[in-house]
């Protein structure tokens, strides 16, 4: 039984081998319809759908997806020297919705819209501290947010060191007066130097000339030292209480002049070529329902790694004190203008990451991809620095379908191209007795 089964399988394998050899002979005889008479392979006509280019059929018919009539696949011809393209019939172009526009010279103007935050101007913030050690006898400014004027008293400090220094000054003044008429010039000059040293010491402790005159007039040391505001503004920080002991150099108050404020606006990387110092800007404050004119006075040198933006500092006038620090604002910057540059619509550009490409319309349904180099861009147009000439037409819609059509036909050309025949005969497979396959 086992021997009969082996013979039956052997007969089947031999029959399959003979049939395969016959079919292979038909493939290579003179009746092969895939070969031309001269031995080169003919390209068989194929049909595709204009809306679904990946559909390929060997004979006309309808698209299995959308039902549209299939159109012949045409080989891309040379539309210009060294420029390969594709040719598409008018019906397919109409179905695809292909539109073109001319490359023309024009002025590019950009209006940048962004957001910003109101901030206090750094150079208009001031710290109030004391240069002597003591106790706060009276706090004249005792509220955060309180307005102060230049020359207004802020606080009074009692300091034993200050009292001793005033007494030394009074003694030096009396000594100078007594020795002024001395017959020894050296003694008179020494008393004058001692008085000047005592006066300088008090001035270093912020004793004003008026206070010195009062000290000389009364002849009595003042128990306290009064600190006066050197600037007008708003108290933005208060770190001292009445009766507290303070040390020399300790910060007591902070005063900010809010008549001028900053708006820090975010500028994205691709917008930086349009923004320059000195450009005007409009700051819209939705909470106030008003727009304030400003000017860009500084661009920060570092890029924020989290937001990929650069801060543009805009100076605004706030003498009415209507705008408050930390408010949000909408900013519009009238950017610079690029004059008489070649431009195309942004919609014409295909950006693959490695290069930028447009499809150029060559007439009679012919289109060719062409790499370009671009520059500045506004909301709708982009500058072309190389790759196109004035007056040429570029595709501004359905170019993605043209791109897929071009790549598809390139792939078809590669697949249907005749393969080079090798002169080396194929190596013979290792012979093996047929009976051994069934052991």
C-alpha cells in the first residue's frame, strides 16, 4: 500500500513539471504578446481614476470607488529641457479642480497679531532702605498701593549712632568758630577739616542740607532721621512696620512709577524677520475696552525654549494710571515691508521637510514639479528667491493630487522598464533524486 501511494504522488509531480514546462515555453516563444518583434518589452495601456490615482486597470471601465470613468495613463514627456513632467487631459484637470496663478512682483506687507502681558518698567522701580541701624519711630506711608510724591516723608528712624554723629558735628562747628581767628594757621585749618568730616559723615547717612542748617540753627541733635521719597509713584512693596528694628542696608519699601509701562509680547521664530526695534504697535486691552499706541524698544536676545518665542518689549504711556500691571493684552504690530519681490500664493507651496516644491503649468495640460527657495511671507503670499521667473504659472489648488500622480507615474515607469538581461546563465539547482523527497 505504501509503495502504491508513493507511485501515485510521483506521477502527479511529474505531470505538474511537464505542464509548467509547456507554459514556460509559451511564455518565451514567438507568440508572447508582452514582447515586441525586436525583443523589447511593450508597455501595455493602463487606465486610472483621476480622483483615485492608485486605481489601475488594464482596460477601460469605471472606478470601483467613485464610479467615474477611467482615463488612460499617459507617460510624462519632456516639457522643457531637463524638466520632466506629467500630462493630464482637460476633463481630468476639471474634475481635479486644478487652478493656477502667475508669479508676479509685488510688495509684501505683514501685520503680526499676538498676545502680551503688561509689566512695570524696570528702570522706574525704586527701593527705599536705610544706611543706619535703628528703630522705626513713625511710619508715614503705611499702606501697600499708596501713592507718594517726590519729597514726601516716608518714615522716621531713631538711631543712637545718628544722635552721636550730630553731637560730634555740633562740637566740630563750635570748635571751628572758636579757632577761626587763631594766630596759628595750622590750628584753624585743622578745625575746618574736622567740621567738614563731620558734615560729610552726616551726608552719607542721608542727612539733607536743610536738616544740617536746622541742626546748626537750633544747636540740638534730632532724635530721629526722616527718610523722604526721591520719586513719585505707587508703593508696590512694604516690608516694615512701625516700631520695628531695622538694620543698615535693609530694604523697607519699594516704589514704582506706573506712568510708563511695558507690554511683553510673544513673537514666534518665523515672524522674527518682520519685527524691528522702533516699529509701532497697537495694544488692545479688552478689559478696558481701549487701544493704546506703543513702540517696540527692545527685542530680547534669547528664545524661550518652552514657547519657541522671543519677547518684544513695547512701551506705552499710562499717565492716567488706567492700565494695571499683569493685565493681558492683544497686540498688533505693523511689520516692515518687502518691496518689489517675486511672490506666489502660500497654497502653491509643497513642503516635504527636505525641500520646497511647486508645480509649474507648462501649457496643453502639462505640469512639472520644480524646487524653489522662499523668503518672507505674509498671511497669503510668500517670497520666491530662486526657482521661478516672473510671469510663470504655478498650481495653487489640487497640487497634492498632481504630486501623487507624478510619483505614481514615476513608479510605473520604473516597474514597466525592461530589465537588463544577464549573460551569465542561472546556476543549476542541486540535483536530488525525486524518490529522496518522499523518504
